[in-house]
C-alpha cells in the first residue's frame, strides 16, 4: 500500500503559476553519454518511468545512479501527484547505497523534497520531515558541493510555500541562482529565475518579474525541457500586457494537453475551455 497517497489529505492551497511548486530533480542536464542523452530526452517529455527504467540496471550497486533514479521518480510525484510508493522505494535504495557526505547529503535532499511535495500538493502534511531532511542535507553538503545549489533552492521552496516567508525564500533562491551559475547548471537557473520572478511579482515589480519569467522560458525552450514549458508560459502571462497574456495562456494550454495534463496543478491556472478542448 502506498504510505503517502493512502493518508488523509491536508488542506493546502497549490500556488499559482508564477510561483508554482515544480522544481528540478538532482543532477539536471548531466553528461553526454548515450545513456545520459536518452534519460534527458525521456525526462524532458515527462516519461519519468521510462527514464528511471534505463537507470535501474545501473542503480543496483552504483550509488549515483540510484540517487539519480530516485530523483526522477520524486520529480514525477511533483508533476503528477502520483507514484509515491515507487519514489519511496527508490529513495530507500539510494539511501542504503549512499557513501560519503555528498551522496548522503544528496539522498537527504531528495527525502526532503519528497516530503515537501506531499505537503504542498495536499497529499499529507510532512513538513516536519521535509525540514529535518533538508537540514540534514545542509549539514552534509559543503558550501561548494555540486548539490548545494539545488538544496538552497529547495529550502527556498519550503520558506515560500510552507513557512510563507518570502524574504527567506528570496535569500535562498539567490544563493541557489549564484551556485547554479557557478556550476553551469542551466536548468536549475530556469527555476531560480522563475521563482525569483514570482516573488518580484508578489512585490509588485512587474518589470523584474517579466524579465525573470522570460529568462526561465528562454532557457527551457533552448534546452528542450518540454514538460516545464507550459508552466513557464503561464507564469510569463501574469507579467505581460493584457494584449499578450491570452496568447501565452493559450500556448500553455496547448502544451498542457500535449503532455497529457501534466503538471497536474497547472490546470487550475489555465483557461478552462482551452484545457478541455480536443
């Protein structure tokens, strides 16, 4: 039985598209081997199960592969609100194989994100577990560790969407943005741009918000991150003139239908007729 989805739901509002809770898995666009390219191609189209299946033979005894596979399945939970049991199983395997502070810290970061996803999507309130796991990751990951920018980003998500502390969220997102720039993590930059823009829009700085949303969309289109393009379009629509917003929302709805209604939380922020059209 799925220990998460079988729990009593909690009443938590899902944020709007400008600050919606999607975010990247550990090890965004990595490597250029045939396996790396195949995993990215599947992941970028929302085929997380297929991408995880490619990594499964390598994840039995190889800790980085096990962690990467778990991260894909955790990401699926965030985008689809399904697959909790599979993500839990994969994460336990990754935790068992983890060796050294970086691997243990990465596994703790994924544990924290899974608990965050369950909380913010209203499946079960696991906020305390998320805080504990992310705190453990912070103690394990050195400031210059490759996994630190993603951890900073996830702590920003907790601050914004769980603690409702925009100032703390902004500081964490900025640290993540600087770290992603230093490590060349372009996909993570698309998320930090987007969430910093969401906070700018919340503060009424429409010009800054428009710039950040546009940068996020540009990066996702250049990388071919199709599963994340509809949210980026919907977010940008909130910061452009009224004459341009309908076109962006219509394109977001088209991509949302193309991706089979994923991410699920985006449906409430798109035109109903456009979402349900065939």
